[in-house]
């Protein structure tokens, strides 16, 4: 688990917060997705 609350996830998704790289790896691992998928722009599709 990434140990990130919903408020923080919302802030990340809305560009209001940039997590440290180690947290990015933890989030990707918790979602079972490649880390690179967390860096795609909003006009590209993200595969889950």
C-alpha cells in the first residue's frame, strides 16, 4: 500500500502537489501499473 490519503491523491491528480519519487513508485506499485503511466498527460489514455 502506498499510505497516501484521498486528499493527497486528489491534490496530485489536480496538479496541486508533486510527490517525491519514492512515493510515485509506491503509488504505481499499489495500483499495479507501470510507473510511467503516472506521468502521462491528460490527453493520452492510461491503461489499467
